[in-house]
C-alpha cells in the first residue's frame, strides 16, 4: 500500500479509480483524480499548499512534486510527467509531456499540449505558451508543436492510463493473496 499521511489536519483525497504504486508517498492537501497513475518512488507533498492531480495524469517513477506557499499546484487532466522529474511549478496544462529529469521551478506555468524536453529546466515564474516545444537548461523555445505530435503524446497518456489500471488490478490480486 502507498504511504498516505495527513499534514496539519489535511488528508489526501484519492479517487478509488486512481493507481498508486506500493511505495508512493502522498502527504497533506493533495487531490488525485480518477484514472491518474503514480508509479514507484513518486513523492507528492501538499504541505505548504494544495496539489491537484487531474484525471488520467501519469507521474512516472521517482518524480517529486511539491508546492510553495501561495498558489496551489494544478496538473490538468491527461498530462504526463516522465521519470525523475522535479515538479515545483504552479500549473501544467492538459496534454503536456514533461520529459524525464526535467525540473520545473516555483510559479512556472506550463500551457496545454506542450513538450518539455528531458533534462530541461524551467526557471522560476516563467510562462510556457500552449503547444510549445522547449528544451535546455535553462530552457529555450524550439518551435510550436504539430498536430501529429500532440496526438502522439495524447496516445501515450491514454496508454499509461490503461497500464495503470492493469497494474491496479494486479495490485488488488496480490493484496487478496496475502
């Protein structure tokens, strides 16, 4: 079972249709919606403010999500966060792919249907326009996304949602065998 803890009287609110790997940690004022899937080693700390993880969002292995006082952190429905990312921003738009090892600093606002490349750093208070492809440390705008790229990301997100449900069923079977 995942590690679920209250902080300052605030318990996480996790939809029963979400999948959380057994060693995920979720603390404080965190909402995780239906179909979201959090993979091994993910840490979500809603201790300084609220974190909302939308429907069908996938957060891959060893990612850390934390929020500063002030604005909550919202991951809109159907976005994807790659392995070992550090998410400390205020918003990630629907259909966006955050690449492996990316770092999104305080108050950054990532638009819908973007690709943030692996290892990219989005610095504090930056706004990334919808359908942008950005790479680098610090980031640089590369170009606008083509429709086929947006569609490919969406397909991957839906595949992860289905995979999460498959893992959830396996997890339930394993718990029943104990």
